[in-house]
C-alpha cells in the first residue's frame, strides 16, 4: 500500500520534472543556437571535420544539459514541502514576478496534460521512425541482386584504401532510386538497379567512396541518436536546426573524403550532377545522395571554392532573435531576483522592528554577540563592552535561538498560530465543500420534484381534455335520447288514432273556454 502510494507520488513528480525539463530546453536551446552560430562563423575556413565534431559536441552537450535539468528538477520537486508550495507571494512582488509565479503554478499543476500532449506527438514520431526501419528491412531483403564481380572486388579494394575493417556488401535494388547505406554492424550499400551500367565507372567509384566514408565515420549510429533526440525535442527549433547543421557538415565531410581519394573535384562534381539527373529521370522525390537542388548547388560551390557554408539570412535572423530573447529572459530573471532580495530585506526589517518593539523585560539574549541595524562597528563596541547596551541596539542573530517571550519562542509561537489558522481555514474549506455538496444534492432533488410536478400537470391537463370530450359525447347522447323519446311519443299517438296536432287544438280550445265563460 505504502509502496503504491510512493510510486504514485514519484510518478507525479517525474511528470512535473519532465515537463519543466522540456520548458527549460527552449531557453537552453537558444543559448546553444548562439554558440553554434558563433562556431560556424569562426570556422568558415576550417575543415568540415572540425566543424562537424564541434557541432556534434554541442549537440551532445545540449542533450546532457537537458538530462541534468531533469534530474535537478526531480530532486527539487521531491524535497519541496507542502509548506513551501503553499507559500504566499510577498506584497512587494513586481508584476513580472507575479506573472512568473502564475506561469510556474500553471505548468506545475498541469504538467500531466503537457506530458500527455507531448506523448501524442512523440508516439507519432516513433511510429514514423519504426516505419522507416521496417522500410529499411524491406529494402534489405526484397528485390535485391548481386552486381558484377568487378564491383564486389572494387568495394573490397576501396575499403582497403580507406582502411575500413568492416565487411561491406554492395547490392543492386529494384526499390531504391538513389544510393543508400543501411546497417551499422553489417553495412550494405544499395545501388539502384541498372545504375552501375548507365554511368561511367569513375563516377560510380566516387559515389561509393562517399558512402564508404559514412560507414567509416559511424554516421549511421550518430544519425540514430539525432532521430531519437528530434523525436523527444520535436518542438525545439534550436535542436532541429543544430541537427540539420550536423547533417550538412556530415555530407561535406564525406565529400572531402571522396575528393581526397579520387583526387579529382571535377569527377566527383560530375557524379553529383549525374545522380541528380538520374533521380529526376526516374521521377523520384527523394534524392538523399545528391540532396535537394539548393543543397546540391551549395555542395558543388563548396567543393570548387574550398569554402565552408556560411549562415544564410534566415539563420542569421534566427540566431539574432535567439540572442535577443535570451538577453531579455536574462534581464527579466535578474531583475526578478533583485526584486525578491529587496522584498526579503524589507521583510527582515519588519521582523527586526517587531523585535525591537518588544518590552525590554520580554527580551532575553542567549548570545553575547549583539548588532545594531545600521552600524556594524557599533555592534562590535557593544560586544566588547565599550558601548552601552540600550534597547535601541538590541537585535538578534537568529530569531528562533536568541529571543524568547514569556519562555516561548516568538517565531515558533507565530508558526504555531499560523498552523492553527491554516488548519482552521482547511476545516472551514472542508465544511464549505460539504455544504456545497449538500446544496447540490438538494438542488438535484428539487429539480427532480419540479420535473415530477410538471409531468403530473401534463397528465392532469390530458385528463381534463379527455373529460371534456366525454362530457360532449354524453350531451350529444342525451340530445339523441330526447329526440328518440319525442319520436316514440309521436308514433304512439299515431297508433291511437289521435294526431298530435288535434290534441293540441283541443287543449287550446278548452283553455279558451275557461277564459271566456260567455261562449258557453
């Protein structure tokens, strides 16, 4: 039970630490962007291998920095107590400090949501990476053909020429449209089917030297690390840019190896152009070896002019923006820290004034060292006995150790009072929560009762309508019965031979004779 509870706490703290590591990686990336930009500008005339090694070192240092940040954040969140988390803001905080506090509180409280959103994209990136690995295996085992023995011997000779001890296999593939290298321990070079017979042998040899250079330099292993880092920091433009610089410099390094071995810039450049034309002719949308059009032009220009790639306008804007943002963040954090120190100093002054306001009989010194607030030399005089000990000069070195009031430490008593107040507030909050729950239940019951009353009213209205219809039917039936009775009476009189009209006349005559006796 306790282990499960501890694991749940550690999982929550780990999520919060990982969330803050991702956030800190943004400003850390800005710093490494600036450093990388400076390195590229300083090493314009250096070798591509030196530039590649430096940028790779910065890339690995960035990953190490993020890992250290995660460990530091995890330790800091584990040792942070609830009292520290619940500490209120000082009344002297600046607007920036308040905003930073809200920012910290939001991401600390919603670290799980941030981690969930990150996880969705990370899983999608990993699925894409696995699809690439599956495709590599498919290329490696499907529709492959051994080339002529000449090229197998040529690969062995080139490996010996490059002092490459690994056994490298060359195969022709019906799937790939460009030369690719697959594998690290057992590397295989795949050449598009028919390409070995359609291009001059010298150009093919230059391309093979380029691919063998990748194998000798262990670029396949470094590329896997890059892909994994890009999956983790997919949102970080600094890391993505550094990774793209590494890929460009890697190609430049392999170009230098191929040119040095062939001792012919013209032949290697012609190979680049020929492979570009072949890729366009086969309608391929991926040109890994010749690369994109602009990159191909940059590689050719670099080989001809012996000059490394410089920063373009977009990269310069990106580095300048990184510098401005990082400087702004540094100034903001510095000002915030300075404001926090001022606030702490003011708070300490208030505490000192509180101590000095105590009656002299309530103040007890447990240390001979005494200080004056505004004059250290006076404190030395007081300590040596050369200055009078007035109530004005008495302060304490450590509030919890030096000052007592009625035998109870002042600040310990305040702490207990604060704890009691916090407990009372918690109890009141619990009571309010229970009352709100009861009110919600009562409101739900009232709603259900109102719904029942409404349904009953609908039923009563329907019954009244039915009763009205029945009354109309009864009235119509009564009228029919009356008419039937009248018809029966008329029929009965007809059967007796005395029309109903004659009876009416006789009755009228008798009534007339009663009113006119002279007629008789």
